[in-house]
């Protein structure tokens, strides 16, 4: 079973990402458990002592602690978790790879803007 976290401060995008991932995994008959977080702080509260996730989808532009800061803290806990940035801003792409992200997806290109 794949353990997946989605961290985005906008509820619409959290739910949209979850729906797209569930559809993708379902078509391939992969079991997954998806947890949703509204902030990097909430995600890190859950992962403070261990890393229960295989993949984390992170928004970059979030209040207080942004996705890059969150990813940096995640990397201190685990080098094995896959981090995928999902954001509306291309300008942070290189910074995303500096913290070991495996992908950088623009929300528009990922189909997150459409219903």
C-alpha cells in the first residue's frame, strides 16, 4: 500500500489532487492511503519522529512555513520519501530540486484548475 500526503493551504487543491491521485491509482489497481494537510506545520507535526509516507505532494506557496522550508525539514527525517511540488509558480522550480524533489508540477498543467 502506498502512503501519500498532500499538503496545500487551499482546500480546493487538496481535494482536487486527492481525487486525481485516487483515479490514477485506481486505474492501475494500486492501494493507497492519502492524508491531507492544510499547512507544512501540520504535516511536520505528524512526521516529527518518523516518516510514514512514500510520496508527499507539497504546495510551495503557503502561509508561515512554505513548501521549500517544509521539504527541507522532511529531508532531515528521510532521504527516501519522494517529494513532488505542485504549485502555480514556475519561479521556484530550481529551488525545489535543491531539496531533492523528484518532480515539479504546475497546477494548471496538472489539470488542477479544471473541474
